[in-house]
């Protein structure tokens, strides 16, 4: 029976709640969450402003694109969490020295 949908468990059941596979969207969710977590964690240290600002900027970009092409509510939910963490990391990194702080002179 080719039409039967295999039951999924865990995070994939949240991301693919419509029963279809979304590899590009799921990859953007994972990348946004990873970059958001790195940006948020490193934003609390002044000397890591380059890492937090760049990872935050990349996380914001991947999260925005993921929101644009997302197919399910679960993807959008996790993208917003990653986007929020990336934005906090980015803005605190910018406040601590920015994207090029100390490199240009």
C-alpha cells in the first residue's frame, strides 16, 4: 500500500505534521536553531562579540528564509525560537563591538 503514511515520532512528527517530507525547510530549522543557540550563548561574553554578531546575522538570515518557505506550523514555531535567540545574540554582539570591532583598526 503505497499511500500509507508511516507514523513518525519525535521532532520530525512536529516538523512534518502534514505527512510530507520537507528536507530543505527542516534543514533551515536546524541551522537557525544551531546558529541562534551559538549567538545567544556567546553574546553574554564581551570578547566573543565577533562570533555572536556573525552567527546571529546568519541565524537571522536563515530563519527569515525559513519562515518564507516554511510549510507547517511546527517549522514556524521552531524558526521563531531560533530567530529570537539569533536576534538577541546579534544585537548584544553589535552592542559589544559589532561585526568588525577591533579588526579594522
